[in-house]
C-alpha cells in the first residue's frame, strides 16, 4: 500500500503546459526556436546575442554594445510578460573570449541595480551564433523568490 502513495501523488499532480508568451518582436520564421516559453510560473528565455531592434547586429558595434543589446532584449521580453530584472532567477553567460569577463560584468550588473542578483553560470564558448562575442540566457519566475543578497 505504501508503494502506491507516490504513484497516486504523481498521477494526481497537475501537469504544467508550455504556453506561448509575448515577445517585443516576432521571431523570423527561419529561426527554429521561440524567444521565450512559460511553463507554470517560470519563464524560460532563449539566449540573446545583442541584436538591436532595427535588425542591425549590436556586436558589430563592439562588445559593450553587444552586452547592452542582449540585456535590453531580455528586458523587453521580461516587460512584455509582466516581469522585470528583479524576477530573473538564473542567467547563463557564454563568452567568446573570457578576457572580456570584467567588461561583461561592468555592463551586466547595472541591469540589476537595486534588485537581487540572480544565480549565474558562465563559460567560454567558441563559435557563438552569427559570430557574436557573447550570448546571455535567463530564466525568470512569476513568484519572486525571497533571497538575501550577501553584504
């Protein structure tokens, strides 16, 4: 009987379905991914490489512009879905050149000013999409977690 309890709980659980979400701009049909998907109270965002709304590649204007372009794109997706950077719980950062780490941090951190910093992973990656020097991917939660920022 005790073995049946976990199975019953599993069967009674409410499934979470992936839902399409709002994006600042429609994705070109040629791109095989969504800008973001909501599952329950979690918003999963695709990686951003710093393309600006006019379609021009921000990374061709330099590394700092690419960081701002990627973070602004993430901010646009968050805003269109009723969230902001304070709701971000995890970011993954891919850098083409790890020597850019200090510059990345200097451009990234202001987006979280006055807010809790999310957890983050970062790694060097050779050959990012479209020759980008970086890619940033984030996950946000609709129920903001309570976390204590270290002093």
